[in-house]
C-alpha cells in the first residue's frame, strides 16, 4: 500500500538493492511455539567495514516492505550508505517474510519481540554482524527499535525510534481493535476478509494524519477520488490475514513486560544512546510511552509538532532528517 | 448507547417527560420518495405561552434518543423549562421515530433535510407552533440546526448549533465511511450486521474524544474493561440498520446544496441570530464548515478548546451552558 512516508523518496540518488531472503530454521516464538522454517526478507546497502562497526538495522513499519525504505537511504541522505552498512528487514507477517498469507496451514501468533529475534538471528547467523552502530525504524519499526533496546542491549550502540512506542496506550488499542474487529467480523460471517479492507483502510487513513490535515489536503469534493483509491488499495494491498497478524503483534507490544511493568526498570536496561522522534499530534501511535521512557531513561527527544499526525516524519522531513543524520554521525 | 453527553445530566432537578408520538402521513422525502406513514417520537417540557413565542426545538444527536437530552432541561438548567416550551424530537432513523428497524419492507434513504421536514410538520400540524424562539442541537442535532436555518429561515429567530456542521469535510466522510463500510461488509458476507458493531463502536469511541483525552481517561490496563463495555453496547445498542441510515443521512449533509455550493449564499439566506458552538479539537464532527459559515454570515461563535474533542460540550459544560443560556435569554 502506498504510504505517506513515500513522500520522502526523492526521484534522484535513490538507493536500490535487490530483495534478499534468509531461511531461518526453528524460530522460537515468544508464545513458546516454534516456526520450523521462516523466510526473512531483507536488503542491504553499503559495506560492512573491517572493524564491523558501521551496521545499521532498519525493520519495516506496519504493513510496509523494505523497498519503501529506499527513499531514506543513499549518499547524502538521512542514512548515508557511503558511510554505513544498512540492513533493512521485512518484519514478520508483512507478506514478504514468513506470514499467514505465504505459510501453509495455521500461522502462529507473532509479536514485536519475535520480529526482533528474527532480525537478531539474520544479523548474527547470516550476515556476520556482531554489533549495531544503530537500530532505527518508523512506526512499528520504531516499536521494534524500542524492543531491540531492551532485548539486546549490549548489541546496539545507538537507537532511533521514530513515531514508535514503548507500549501501547488505550487510544492505540482502540484503533487497532477497530481494524481487527472489522476483519474478524467478516471472517466470522464466512466472507472473504478482503471485503473488510475498505472499512479498515478508511479507519487507517482517518487516523494516519489529523482531521485538520486531512481537511486541508482533501476538499470534500475530492472525497470520492480518495475513496476510490482506498477501495483499489483494499483490493490489491496487503493480505488481511497479514494485516491482522501485525495488528495483533502491535497490540501486545509492551517493553516493560519483562520488567514487571516498570518503565523505570525497562529504561535502566537500555545501554544504547537513544534519539526518540515523536509526533506530538500523532493519532495513530500515541507518543505517551515513548516520552515517558525518554524521560525516565534520559533519551534525547526530537518533537515533531505539525498537524500531519503520524505522517509528521514525511511532512517535517527536513527537520527530522538533519537531526537523525547528525545523531547517527556522532562517533 | 451511553453517550459522553450524559455527563451533563445532573442527578437532581432532572426534567422528565413521557415519550409521545405523532403520526405523519405522506412524508415527502428529499429523494422524491414518499413515506406513506412515519411515526415521529418527541417529548415536551414547559408550556407554550399565549403569544406562541417561547418554543424551542431540540432534535437528537446521531444514534441518540430524546430521553438523553433531559439533563440539559429544567428550571435553572441550560434551557430553562420554566420559561421556554421545549420540544425534543427523535430524529428519523433513531429507532424511536420511523426507522429501518421498525418499518416493514425496505426503508428509503433519509437525509438531514428529511429530519428537519418531519420536525417542521410535527410543530406546525400537531403542536400548533407557528414559529420558534430557537432551534438547537448537538452533533447531528447541530447539523439539523444548520439545515433548519436555511430551510425554514422565517420560522426560526435563534439557532444554536453545538458541535454540528454546515457540510461535511473529507475527515468526517472518512470516519463515517469506515463505520458504514464495516456494516456493509458483514451484510454482504451474509452475516448479522450486529456483529459489525464492535468494530464500529471502537472506531466511534476512538474519534469521539482525542487520543490524548482517551489516554488520560483510560490507562492501557483498563482497555479490556472498555472493550467489554463496547462489546456489550454492540449487542444491546442501536440497530446497525438504523446506525447506517443515520450515517448515510449525515454523509449527504450540505446546506450549500440549494445554493449552488456557495457558503456565502447559504449564509445570506439565514434570518436567525446564531450562536455556533464549536470544539476546535473535534475529531468526529470537523468544525471547519461551521466556522466558515459563521465567518461569512456573521454568527457569534463559542470556541471550546479542550482535548475532549467531540465530547467538549460535556467536558466544558460550565462554559457552554452559561453562554447558551445567556444567548437564549436575550429578547
């Protein structure tokens, strides 16, 4: 599906890399179940230096694929691929990596921690990466970044969660529950879950920016065209079973879980230097827990303040790109 | 369904009135179709004075019923029933007045204008009301209030649309389309449309306030209880066919339609003195068109500024009630 974040893609100097795959055997899941075989999609840019100190991991956002991240990468871009060895990874359940839609039989429930574990195994077992200069990601990629900080603290020197969160709030849960319930209702009625996607994508679009931004962007007379685009995306976009799997993963996300629910203890477990990018008017991923963890653990915070909501990293890209590039360039 | 606006209901001095009904014959609809018989529910408070100058009409909000308005009415309340003769009306499609759920066969599409026309006929044919001191309403009641101003300009001396709108924006349309699509998807799959209501009510709850307000009101640990309440409301609340009928009515709402789309011309048609109450952070009924019409036609505007969103009339009731009471009391 087309994403707001594609706004960041410039027509020239676009980094490009072919889709690669790693086959992970016996991927142990947080639930206790094991995936006997899980293919993980990824792409790489630049080269790992001799000391092995310049690797950056960037997992995908909700419903996203690695090709959508290429606009951020390149010489002179936010992440300088002349300097860094960048590995972008298709998060589990995105339809490229192992997912309900490409796995015969029943696909087990996955979590954000499972995505992170699959990425750790990809790096250490397949790519010879022994530590990360940085882990970063947008939205659900930012959730994975928060999870990385506490799950593999010794492995990560810097972390840049962008419009991500450390744990979901009731507002996030309401939104994802609405989308999930719409899919489940059609499944329960014996219908094709894809027919639920027009409702799901309308909700998603509603929450992606702020109403004010939507009103300014789309006059009421333009609504039929917007609706047509959503319906086309509903027909051709992400498989609703994958959509639901990633929704459930986000809904269970809470980095304080292994710390008895304590944000202080979770924050204390982090070794990485962190720049948390939050959008104060974000209606899709509430910034409350990111700000709370930043305050308790002393992270740097970049506040995006405009009315683009969750799309702020696109709308305020100049401000964000400069801050992130500077943060990554520090020794 | 329980509504935020019930917060305004005080435990004492509550105005109470029994449910009444008027039978309207041959109600001509905006579509050109005619409803051979349409029962309209209403309640009355206070007494029409001899000069017939003290009547106030108050139609219900989306999915609301007249009993939910009683908290605003009474001696010393926002609308003083010692002084005014108040008629609250169940808007068409609300399950009390004629609606898909209580009409055999196919129920025709209804509009906000149809609601207004049914109210006009109730007042003039059944209650002997020849003009209104004021028409007022909240949310979809505010939409009806805007429609009243332009449809029966000579009949209305004052108008108080509260978090209503003159025409929908793309943001409103996205929200209602999401809810409507969720119901339609289940219907298309041959399921009971009521099974779509958990998704619809989660979406509705998400947009009713702002995420910030929701986060402060409901900690993440309280989400399961909130979800249970929504699921109970989904089982027992408004019939989804009525929900869809009122959604479609709102989605077609545009007071500029008879004026070639001109807000200036629509505003010029208004004779009433108007106090438009808007919530600047409203995520459910965008205030843009109310503000635009107010500016072009010189309405007074009361701005509610807090983070309660569409629930601001409840959260900022002290401010609102005083302003509305003062406006209504002017000669």
